C-alpha cells in the first residue's frame, strides 16, 4: 500500500539550535532557554529575523511559550503564519512542513522547550518561581482535556498508564525487565560521547535491576530524565535550503497516528493504538524503510515505548523485541546495533540525554545526517528513522535523508 | 431535534439509582465537595453520582452502548440520546501498576506501592475506569482479578475504589 506524499523530499530542515540540557539550569526562564535555541538555529541557517515568516512551537509542562511571545521577544518584523503545538516535537515539525509546503510561509522557526516544574522534580519544586510555572489546577491535575483531568495517583494519564501497559506486556509475552533494561543500558552507553547528555556514567544490568522502583514495573532507569533545555529548527523548502550555508536535511516522509479511544486506560490493545498506525502510515509514505536506514531513533520517554517501536515498525513481531535486542546486542560497545550496523539513539535518547519530547532525537538525527556528530558520528549516515511520541494520543513517525 | 446540550442537566434513570433516598446533589454542593476538580456542566453528573455512592458511565439510548468518561454524544453512533447511568460495580483488573512515589495526596501511602488499576467493567468489553484497589494483599494483585466497587474517602468526599470480589462486607 502507498499513501499520497506530495511533499516528499521537497521540504528541508535548514538549521538547528540548542540551549544545552542540564538537570537544573537554575534561576532562568523557559523563554530564555527557548530564545537561546532559536537564535542559534537562525544563525546556523545563515538567516536573520526578517527571513523568518513562520513560527510554531510549544512545550508541555508549563503549557509552553506562545508564538506571539517568541515573535515579540525576537523582534520578528513580518510573520505570516504561526501555530501553537503540543509536544511531542513532530506536532511542531509536521505543522511547519505543511505550512511551508502549502505556502503559508517560506521559512518557519520551530521551537520546543522543557522547563522543570514542581511535580516533575523535587529541586524544581523548591523554586517558588517554578511552582508558579506549573500548568493546570493548583493540586497538579492536568489541564490537557476531558478524560485527562485527574492526576496521579488517581488516573492513568501519562507515566502510570505506560507502567500499567508495561506490566501487561510483561505478562502477555513472557518478557522480562532485562528486556527493558537493554534499552536503558544502550542509551547510556551512547550518551557517553554526547556532551549534551546529562547522564553519561555507564549503566550495567545489575545497576538497572537494582534501580529504585517508581511505577511497577518501571524503575528509575525506565523513565526519561527531567531537564531544562530547548531546541529549535529552521524548516523551509529544499530549494531554499540548498542556497543557505548550512547542510540541509530532507523530510522524506512524516506522519502521526491516533486511534479511538486514545486514553491510556481505555486503549483496546497495544496493536491497535496510534503507534502501529503511525508505523503503517509512514511505511506507506516512504520509499526508504528498515533496510535503508543508517540510524534509528525510537522514542524512549519510557523503555517500553522504545521496545515496542522495534515491533510496531516491523523489525520483529509483537512480543519479540526482547529477544531481538539480545540478538542485536553489540557486547563490545555495550549497546544495540541492528544487524551489527545500525545504532539506536546515538545521543543517548531521552533516558540519558534528557527528556525533551523527541526534540533531542530530531536534533541528533539532523546532526548525524549532516555528518557533524564528531566522535559519535555514524559512518556514512544518509537515512534516519524517527518515531517520536508514545503509544496512544501522540504517536509520530519521520524519515529524514541527507540531500 | 435533540442537541448535545440537552443532556447536561438530565438526571439518571430513577429506577437505577441506589435504594436509599439520597437526593441528587445540587450544583452548589458538588462544587463545594470537589473544590479542586475541573468540574463542568457534563462531568458534574459523574461527581454528583459519587456523592450518592454511584459510579456512573454514559449510556446511549439509541444503540445501548456504554462509554467512559461521560461524553456529549455517543462515541459509537453519535446519538445525542446519552445519559449517565450507574454501573453494577462488577469488573476485572485489566491494567495494573503500583506507584512507589507520586505527588503528595491525602490518604495515599506510596511506601508499600499504591495500586492503580484499569478496571474493565462487567457491562461491556472495553468499558473501563481507573481506580485504586483496596483490601487486597500486594502479592495477590494481578491482571484478571475479579473485583467489585467499594468506596473510599478522598479529601472528604466519597471516591470509587475496587476490592476483590466476594469478600465479606
């Protein structure tokens, strides 16, 4: 089956900028982080304020920064399209791709920021300013919509839902915590070569298994690490990107997937959620698939999400990811290498670099496909597969290629 | 033509409400008893049910199917003839985790793992609610456990929970 994909290879990422991740950036604001990344991305693309005519972005924990604030703070003189996006990052990128493709703008600034707030970090909770930055009602109940209006420990929205499905996965397929552990260990091994990663000490299987239990069966090492930081990207036509000083990376295929009901506690089963839909749709839109990719970026906000990516994207069947990772384990490098060739999340992923809703995965993919990843460069990387987002209401897929 | 707004103040079927003559709480009462819930003109009917120790789900008079949470139209057939009705309270554990840490919550003890389950209700496959499980030793918690509705206190108001089916009351 193929699906219409008229924008294939016609839109490019022409710039990337980072506000470095840290466990605690201290007495700063989310806007400061975002602007640092945005200015870096615009400069990386060789552009100036007057060139930016599209703005899209948003963050999760605080509700994010509105495009109008970004336009104001950067003094952008002529913006003809903007949108606010809810993470993961493909919502942002997809909106920009479609806006550029449709002619709503020529050059879009795409931004994503993470700013630790009370409820996600004890240190953040100690900062009265970060307490006031928390989204939602005063007791922490989420403001993300009907059905998601209650918080832990009373609802399965978010982390608790992933834990519950992880438990069901273990029970249904006879998988083990070691299967989850391989995802965490591989990411940590990769993070050692990434100066932006906040966790770079090697992780062993005994370390993993001894990790403090948080939400059964997910322990400390199964969940991404909260950070402060931001990423920004410049999206424009491939034609325009080729005239800019930076090395362009082409959007080959992009998708998102959601099926009803998308609520964690209501989902019928892991094989019918948005994640397998995104995988099928991306496959139908892409000329390049598993045998063609040089580097794989499964989303790893939770280890179970990454594990399932190997199954839903077709590296192996449902319930087989554990044995698949064991078979594709590079013992010398202490990390996953698919077919002995394809590394997985070479920046360390959300589990080790820092949780940023797929923005870190996207930045690393751009860096790798530009050939600018230094000591962690995947040799000859030309094609990357990314799967930002989780199982339910935020599954996304992306194939990027070097020009 | 009945529109979705028609359901907002519809009472549950009187024949199905609990036998004790507890009147349907007023808007003022539900707002006062659940001060930090993002109450609206639809979900207030769910919370009013809690005050009467009724667990309510949406039911469609057109196609007969149930749904959670309450919706303005039936997610299966889009009929606006939906109303909240009490469920039997029988179910099984479909999803299960135990939380060893979490936001501070009155009455919640994370030290031994606070159970959080997705309960599949007996009324219909896939009809689920998230709730804690009480009166059950940690080592007997499992997916597939038959459970029944019971009530706990959450910040001074009745809150639904489940316990193993058939325990002496």
